[in-house]
C-alpha cells in the first residue's frame, strides 16, 4: 500500500505541477483504510478545506486507480504532535518537475567563536532557503542563491551575487538564507546590514583595531551585505571596496542586497559600483497574485499550527491575496489581522469581515475597468476549467455552470450588449446569453453558496 500511495503522489505531482503539489499535497499522508475508504490527513484545517474544495474528484479518481479503493477518500486534520519534521506548507517550491533534496536542520551558528560580536548582525533563523516561497518573479534570484549556497568554498561563476528589489519582496530573506546555509555547512560567514558594517568599521578605527577588523573580514568564506544603498562615508566605502576586491580575488563569495541596481547607487564610489555590476545581478520583481496566495497560505498555515482553532477559508485567502498587491510584509500583516479578528471576536471570517480587518493595507485606487477576457480567465481559474472550455461547445455541467456565470458577470460588470457578449463567448447567439443571465439570476435567489461565490468574483474583478 505504501508503494501505491507513493505512485499516487507522483501522479499528482506530474498532473498538477510541482508548484501546486508542494503547496497543497506535500504534507498529505495516508493514515488508514477504513470501510473501503482511504483516510488521508493534513496538518491544518486550511489545507483540508482547500483540498476538499478544489481537488476532491481528482484525488478520488487516483485513489480508485492506484489504491484500488472504490469508496473514495476522506480528509482529516492530524494532531500537531504527530506532524513529522518537514518544511511548512507552501514553503520552498521549485519550478522544475523534480523536487529538490531536503536540507538537514540548521546547526547553531558558530559566529561567536569565530568573529567578534560587533562584526555580525543577528540572523533570523526562520529565514531559510526551505521557507522561501518561489514564483515567477523571484525564481532566478532563488536559483542563484541556492546554487551559491551549495558552492561556498569552491570557485563560483556568480561572484559577487547582487540582488536588488523593492521593500518587502524577499531580498533580506534570500541573502540571510544563503548565510545560514553556509554556516550550516561549517563555513566562516559575516552578515552585515549596511549600518552594522559602518558601525563596526568606525568603532574599529576609534579603538585602533582596524587592522584586526580587516584581517577578520578577509579570513571569511562568505560576506553578506544587506541594504548596501545606505553605506556612506568615504573611508567606509573605500574599506568596503577593498574588502570585496580582496575576497573575490581570493575566491571567497560575496553577496550584496540593495533596493536598486548597482549603477543607481549614486552614494557609492564608482569603482565599487563597477565591481558589484561585474558579477551576477538579479532582480526580485513584484509579487504576482499566484505568488501572493502561496505566501499568504504559508503564513496562515504557520499560524494555524500554533492556533488550531484559527481557520481561513480558501475564498477569503484568495480575496486577501487579490486585493493586497504591495509586498510580503503587508501579507504578513494581513495574516496577523485575520488571526486577531478571529481569536478576539470569535466570529467566523467571511469576505466582509476580512475586508474590514485589512482595510488599512489595501491601496485606495479607482475601480478598474473590467474586460470580458478578464472575467473568462478568472471564472475559468476558479472552477478549474480552461478559458478554451468556456468558449467551446462543450455542454458538460462542469463547463456550463462557469460559462453561464461568466456571461452573467459580463452582463453585470461591462457595458457590452448581449450580441457582443455572445460573440465574445465563441460566437453564441444573444438569446443564449440572455438565458444564462436569467438562469444565474434565479439561482442567486435560492443558492447562498452561489451568491457568495459570485460576490467574491465581483470583488476580485473590481478591485
């Protein structure tokens, strides 16, 4: 049975892709077979709800084909103390079809025995490579950091590595993760924020220990500088440049993070900017909606592990990820606000209550102009069909319902006429559109679940 279960997992990975599998199924385990039914478990109620909402039929089919069980399957939430030691849900994901090998737990950093206290900034042990959520906007930066972390102490073609990004997009997480991985491998590491580097150098000058400071820096395997745009002062910049040159020439790795490209660091000496630009320069771009949902889901899963009664429905999570478009820190803030609202008020989190809880994090902007193409894409994604299915002649229930909802939304949210909407839905007659609109309108008066679903779609399209 264990080999059959592993085959089922591999089929899920192949059919859904590595991103989806890692986010929702990596920690799903087969618990037992009971009354011709497979009982599987996940660590949080959020994962249970998401799987039951979006993947019931697919998993049921695989349970029948791979396990030979006709009674289907049921999902339960396993106790926290039974959770195996694995990376948290929605954490490190790869864009390739093969999952990366798991890393051993980080050992306590030997920094205190290696360097003086004033040389290193503290590291946040939570910011590891295994907890970095990967998407299209940061995949190259993550791949470079992952490769460099494995090559510390060996010649690297990516030296220096320069990561630039706006506020809250993950650059500090990434460079700290490289530092911690190098420490785990027993390498000598110095991690500095810009102000800590300046303070350390100036303090060494005042104490007449600058030579010792320089020697210690040149004896490390990895130097990480965060927020390099804040490095000021001629003497500090000169030492920064000399240190980078000495380390790179000696085959040691340098990683630098800043909020802009090297050429735009106007406060830095031109020779330092040139040296930084001579390595691998990678950008972490804005978070797209898919990546925002992954990050938020990971935060919510972590909070649910600590607060078992805390539960956020997939619809609420999708809404929050849709309307918060700024950065990961705002997503952290949203998760904490949802937790506070849930635990302090004891009320069930709905779209309306979530909207009130995160109001201060949502940028005020003009309502967007809705396009029929946007409606078709969003509805298709919500109902696990393709836009081509919605435009096709298929009449199965799985396609007809989202097609009718999309037509209803097109009539409600755009100024297009019925004939024009019909043409945009595969050349259909206007009477077909009218029938779909009336059918959904009637259903909304009787079906509360459908009403909530349509309202959510409207909010996501208008925000």
